């Protein structure tokens, strides 16, 4: 088996959700090696689109812990609150802030109000009607 190149682990990109390391391949795809493979002592990453292979140089101590598929440590944070429709706007803002303290901005906007259209994962707009009640499900964005 021929090796295209030897790559240091710290030069690779770790995808935490997939538990794999990636490195750009000259063909345009990426070399891939799984964290489980590294923990089992394997050191050859393959490109799924061509025949090239790389050898990964690493120390076991540098590897992140391997997560079994049954573990639930990668639960996605809540991104929408349909249950708040009809509630008082300020109460909804407090509810969202309590459930997602990592959000930078949780604001009330009046229905029909002009606003920027940029997408931000750290922001929730709570759209309220004339009576101050939530009109549509608040969501990040």
C-alpha cells in the first residue's frame, strides 16, 4: 500500500459530530479517518473519491475521548418555541433566555415591523401582535 503523504494529527480538522478527522485531498475531496480507528491503532486515512491514502502521525494522548453512539452528549440546543404562540411577549422572552442563556439577543418585534434579514444563530426575534401576544413561533435566526 503506497502512502501519498504523512500528516500530523494537529494539521487535520476534527468533526466532533461525526467523530472523524478530515484533511484536503488533491482530488478535491477529503481524506478521512475515524476516531475509533485511531484509538484502535490504525493510522491510514483514505479518500473516498480516489485511491490516495495518508499516514496520520499522532500520539494517543492527543486524541479526544471516543463517544459511543448511545451517548447523548451531542444533544442539539432548542432552536424554536412553537409552544409560546399566544403567550405574552415578555414572558416568552424570559422563557427563551432561561432555556438558552447562550443566546446574545432575544428581542420583541411588532408584527409588520421592518427589520434586517441577516441570519444569526445567536438571535431570536419574538413577533408580537398589537396586544403584545406572540403571533408566530419564535426561532433562532
